[in-house]
């Protein structure tokens, strides 16, 4: 089997024509939907970027045990399993620079080989000791300008000085390298390539030709990087931010089209699997928020696109409605390549669903470490927060004590103890590190970052926009039961239940 896996970042499924989107023409995503099975109940698991990728590689949820961090010594990784069990060669092409930071440095090395395309966002790529700060201050909006070194915004402005033509854009180069791998190895068998694009993640930087259809008449400085939080910009500024996202989605669609052209030209539909998805969605003003990490995990963030083509199956134009989530891709790749899941994995292959089998998931669990725990059952979503985000007992369970940019601080590690082995740590006792306000990620997407903390229940049929929370105590108990069962299955630590006032599978008495 040969497999091409395309992973975009922060792709809002409501932008895609195949999912009812109308604002941005996406002819190539639509073209893919005619060839592949489209999954309509596909959800995130752990949030955001690297936690999602840990779920993807390991086939189990991670957000109940730690925040953003590396793969652990006890983790299983599907690229390694398919190599060991079936001799499959694996290759990663990516411009997702978080893999090369402290909090992601053990992911790309799970593949046989990898290409790293430089220049996205705050990638420490181009070295400029004395940047032209005055010129940059005039060029960029003050909300996305900084002179601080080791800062994503200042580094992005420097990187952007070297991205001028369409061929310079990292997202374009990712597909250049991915297509090169496919062409080079087209006559070989038994390989897996992951073509991973940081686009359309912010900042929304696309070639000018992709922006032209969405010209807002904006005359101000470059404004293509929304902050994470509440919308408080003027309407014309909001429109400019959204227009730049649209342009970046159009760029993604065009790059996907290049891959589909190759599939057509080489008749790869006959012998090559193709899977296309994203790690999470992105808010563009819905619920009066930008982005992610600061708010409730609404459907625009949680429910994500997924397309699967398996050359051994009739996939063309099928729609799969059953519940699935990111971790299931791990089991699907194992299934495609004839490998057996590790005992610790909790994912399910999605290939039987294409044949008409029901989903094995009654509900899906998802969330940020330290935030709400969320559950969706296909009809309702339930988002349960601790009574007090700032006053809760939570711990990292890890043998890899690094945050996104740095090691755990000495004051964090001084309070660490050894936990008894968990069900998925292969008999290894992990560190149990308490989380406090001085933890490095506390204010990034942990308890200190959240701007919403109200437990809510939504009916997705009557209220698909999640605008009016339900007041239904009996339904809340049923959803809390589902939540508890799923947390138990994931071997959530005792404090995870305590912080949510969940006892014995029921909402604790007030």
C-alpha cells in the first residue's frame, strides 16, 4: 500500500464547498469529495497543535494528562509501527516549525526521513541582527509588530523579507517537496508520506493573486494576524483579517489541486490511499472570538474536515455520518498498511465506516489541558468547566518535561513526585508535576488563558450555531455519564474527575 496524508493546520471546515461553505471557492476540495469519502462527524481530541499530533501518532487522547509536549518514551507511534510490522517507509514533509521547538522535538524523528521547509510564522529562520524596525513599523499593523527578539511577530517580519514570489512561500514549497517524493517513488510500493502544511494557520500570508478576489479596500498597514481572544476591532479591520484567511484557504486549495492533478496523471487512484484533514478549526469572529485557546471549544474549532480515499474500496462521493476523531487516523493508517495497533491504543480504523459499518464511538471526548472537558454525541455537545479555573488541582504526567519553548522550570520540577505507572505507560512511573500560575504554559492555553468558564449544553439540531445553551438537568446528567465513562476509558487521573465535580459517573450534588 502507498499512502499520501495531507494535513493542514487551522482549516475551518465551513470554508469548504464540500461542507457547505460558499465564501471561498474550493474547487479542489470539492473535486476530492467526489473521489473520496467525506466524514461529517469528525472531531478533534486534544488541543491545540502538538497535543493533536500526539493523538494522531499514538492513537489515544493526551489532554487529560499533560499539556503541549513531546512524544513520550512510552508512546507508540504509527510511523514506527508500520515500518516494523510491514516494512513501510515513512516520510514527513512539513513547514510546521513547532516540531523543532522544545515541545515538539520528538515527533519528526519517528519517521524514516523528513523535509523541513523554513519560514512560517515565528520560525527562527533568517538571521538579521539589525532589522529595519522603522520601516517595518510603518509596514505592519501595531497589533502584529514587535521588536523583541525570540518573539514570533518580530521573527515573522524578518522571514517575510525573504518571501516575495509565489514559489518562495513555505506552503507552496511543502507541496513541491511532497510531490517530488511521490514522483521519485511512484514505481515503488509500501510507503507513507505526510505532506503537512502550516497554512492556513495565522498569520494569513498568501501571494497577492490569491488575495485579489477578497480585496476589502483596506488602506492600512498589513493586517493578517488576529490575536487570540474577543473581537474588538472595527468592522473594516475584521473584514481585512477574514479576507486574508480566505486568501490562505484559496492557496491551500490550489496546492491540493496540484496533488490531485498528479493522482490523475499517474492514475494513482488505483493503488494509492489519500487522506486529507486538519488538526483543528479556527474562529473568524463567530461567538465574538478570534482563533482558539481562549474560549469554549465551539463546533467551528472542534468539528473538522476529513476525506479518505482507499483504492480497495468504493469511496467516491460517500458521506460517513458516524462519530470519529483525530486519534482514529492512527488506527486507519495501521489498517491501510496491514499493521496491528499497540495494546495502549484506543483508536478505531475508519475504513469499515466507508463500507457502511457503524461508528464504534457513542460519543467523543475533547479538550485543552486544564480547561473544560467536552463531549459530543452527534446531537448535543456538553462543555464542563471546573467551578474555579484558578483554583483546581491538575498535574502533568510526563517523562519529557518541556513546554513549547522551554524546559519545565526548576520550581515546577522541585514539586514533582513519581506517579505509579498509568495504563498506557508500559509499567513506567511518570513524573507527576503540579501545575500553578508560574507554569510556563499556564497563560497560553491553560487555566490562565481562558476567557470563558461557564459549563454549557447545546442542542446541535435545534441550535447548530451554539447560540443558546440548554437548561436540561436530566440531559446534563446523561452527558456527564458519557463524559465520565470516556474519561475512565482514557485512564484519566483521579483529580481530573474531582476538578469537574464528577463522582461515580454522575454530576456531584451541589
